[in-house]
């Protein structure tokens, strides 16, 4: 195997020619040679074991991968809350065992049954059943359906794509939905909950870059300055949202909201929306039940917009990624990267995200060589939060 891959491409494979970090998309590069059927490659594997779960690094071969159209030499993956959930005993997220987690990945195409995705193309993939009921990004190779594959837009490297990842894509979808509902920057304050996490921090950055007056809600008292640096005009604590005093409606604060917390937090957001405003809801780190009344809906005409990144149709996926490379390109991308985690250390990163100890995004370095870029030296860090995230 040669080692011609550029810094951001997968680690030595063969043929080389992957684009450099931050360079243009690579639709016509040379493809890495496929591994032999018996070649072994490293993967982080989660197995159900009675009522428990075991996990660790194992050696897989191509025959261990599920069927699919596109074989990808994975350079980068990332850590999302859902990746943590599949390691929790009794979780209802993992649908198969053994499972390679990793709901998103980026790398270069090794072979493809789809003529629109040529070998050598730099791509990303996320959603569908990736990392849930089919092996995902925490392995050197992934075989995925063509419908989940997006050719990297020009200007986004594989590392950039995973710095954005499912979290950034979900934040972009949330903003897109709110703007389709009518939200405009001069409408008033827009609330982001779970603001120090992946979806939340991206929402802060994307909204601020488009001129919104962003109010970030976080449980991490030591991350207020960081959130202001990302563009939040105001930072409030989680408890500050609960001001209804038992009433069904709170004062009308929010012109819009991005909520990835769910539970009581989402109920409080609904109580505090202005007349005609909407909240885009994507997550459940604070719980899956919502105890609310119909009053916000029938007396203030508010809207609860569901956000789903898993079954997003292929053309919409491409459109949103194109926007993330152009008019929605996050201006503080490296500030959002908490760390690059090598595959053998991914278990610790998954524990961190479940315990809400992550600020921003964790990248998983799979096949990409180690870099010394700004994110590795960056101020973002792990281990600043507190526990409390529910298991499912
Ligand atoms: P992160 O863990 O990075 O961020 C979640 C944030 O939620 C935390 O940083 C924390 O923010 C807050 N939080 C954590 N625990 C609690 C709690 N017990 N009560 C209140 N707030 C809490 O996760 P992600 O950003 O990756 O994902 C966020 C949510 O969105 C998850 O539920 C995930 O499953 C979901 N999701 C959904 C998608 C979809 O397609 N619908 C796609 C991607 C994610 P802080 O400390 O700042 O308050």
C-alpha cells in the first residue's frame, strides 16, 4: 500500500490522490485499492451480552460488512448522542448485534455499484440505519446504500464534513424549517436549548451568522463565554426557562427556538413562544415525554416542527450539505471541534457524550492520519459538564 493520501484523506491505502484538508471536492480522484477479502481492519464493535453490553476494538474483514452499493474507505466519523445510546444496556436504539456504531462518516469511495458515485470520489454518509441496524462509521471500511451517500460539496474536506456531521446537518435542517415557517432575523430573540452540545452549538453558530439575536440555554455554567464567542447575544441557565409558575403560558419571549433537549425543556419553550412562532424539535437528552397543554397552540398559534435527519430524502440531503458548504457554512468550524479521538479511544468519548461532558463536537479519526491542525490545539474540550443524561 502506498501512502499518497493527503492529510485529510484516509490513511495509506493505495493509489492515493485524496484531496487535502479544506480543498475542493474530489469527484474524480484515484480510488484506493479494495482490501483483499481476508484483509483485517480495525472496528469498534458493540455487542449485546445478556442484559448487558460489551464493546471494544475488533478486527473485521469485508465479509463482516452488510450488503450495499458503495464501499467507503473511512477517514473520519464523529460522536453523536445516538452513538452513545447504542452502548447503554437495554437501549432501544441499537437494532442489531454485533454493531459498529457511528451514525455518520466521510472518506473516499473504494468501489461502487452506482454510476453516479465513482471510485475515488470523496463522500460523506449519514442517517438511514447507519450505526443503528447496519455497521456505521467506527470501522476502516463501511458499505452503505447509495441513497445515504453525498458527494462532498466543493470546499468541504472529509474532516470538515464530520466536524459538521449529523449534528450540524440537524441544526441546519432546524433553521431551514424555521425560516420556511417565516422566521426572519429581525423578528426577535431565538432560543437554542442544549446549546453547548453538538446540535445546539451548531444552531448558535448558524443563527448568529445569519444575523439572528441568539439566546443560548445551557446547563454548563463554565461555557457561557464560549457560547458568546460562537455568537450568542445572551446565555441563560436551564432553570431560567421555567418561569411559568404553574401557569399554562409564560410571557411571550421567543420569536423562534431550536430545541434538542425535549422533555420539560420543550414544554417550557412552547409556553414562552411569541404569537405565531415555532420551535424546531430534534432531540430528547432531557427526556422523551412532553407535559404540555393545547393553550400555546390554540391561543398563540405556535407551531411544533419535527426535525428528522435520518430519513431525509437524498435530494434534500444534498441541498442542505450544499448550503453548509456555501451560504450556511459555519464560520467557527474549528472552534466547534472539541477533540480528534482515535478509534481505540472512542469508548471514553461515548461515555463523555452520555454524561453531557462534551462541548461542541468530537471527531473520530478512523483512517485519516493524525493532523496538527488548529482543532487539536483549540480551546474546546471534553469533560466540563455534569451527568444526568437519560439512557434512552
Ligand atoms: P450532545 O450530547 O452533544 O448535546 C446535547 C445537549 O443537551 C448537552 O450538551 C446538554 O447541553 C443538553 N443536555 C444533556 N443532558 C441533559 C438533561 N438531562 N437535561 C437537559 N439538557 C441536557 O448531543 P447531540 O447534539 O448529538 O444530540 C442532541 C439531541 O438531538 C439528542 O437527543 C440526539 O439524539 C438528537 N438528535 C436528533 C436528530 C434528529 O434527526 N432528530 C439528529 C441528531 C441528534 P447543555 O449542557 O448546554 O444544556
